C-alpha cells in the first residue's frame, strides 16, 4: 500500500473535519443544555492536558466567569432582599 503524501493526508483530514462539523451542526439543536455543558467541560479538561499554559488560561477564564456570576447573584439577592454571604 503506497504512503499518502502530506497534501493527500491534509485533504482527507479536511474532509473528515468538514463531515464532523456538519454532523455537529445538525446535532447541536438536539443536545440538552446539561449535555452541552458537560461536553464543554470535557473539552476544557482535554485541552488543559495538552498544554500547561492552557490550564492557566482556562483558570483565568473560570475566575472571570465566577466573578461575573457572583455579581449577578448579589444583584438578584439584593432584589429579593436575601442576605448574600460575604
């Protein structure tokens, strides 16, 4: 069996990626939110394993997300006259 050239390999790889992308486009509207979130976190864990720097990048994103979430929760607690812990 002859070996593939780099161009042939890249073309095949692109075709596989495109097929996966189309499949995901059709599947996305059917995925429940909980499953989508789980997939996102699994992707984050996978990428973090690939690079130590990625772990730091994701940590900063998570920190920002939690700070924004805390701000929103404090506003909701204030609106509902709930004593939000410090």
